[in-house]
């Protein structure tokens, strides 16, 4: 799996980390980021579909 390096403001990292760990929604910070990116891409695909831009 490719590795990606990004700059993320500390307040966003802190917010994400409140949802990471035992008994919470995500098992790791990476899992939270992957899930968020997938959801964003799904939403963009839906917008494209509605606007007739999908293949």
C-alpha cells in the first residue's frame, strides 16, 4: 500500500483522535483517514452522477 505524507493542522488531528481507539469508531488514525477519503470520493461520484459527468 502506498504511503502518503500530508500536513494536517493539530486541531484536526486532535478531533480525529477523539474517535480512535478501543471501543471507538476507528481502530487507528490511518483507518479514520482512509474511511473519510473513501466517503468523500463516494460523495463526489454521486455529485458527478447527478450532473451527468459519470462514465
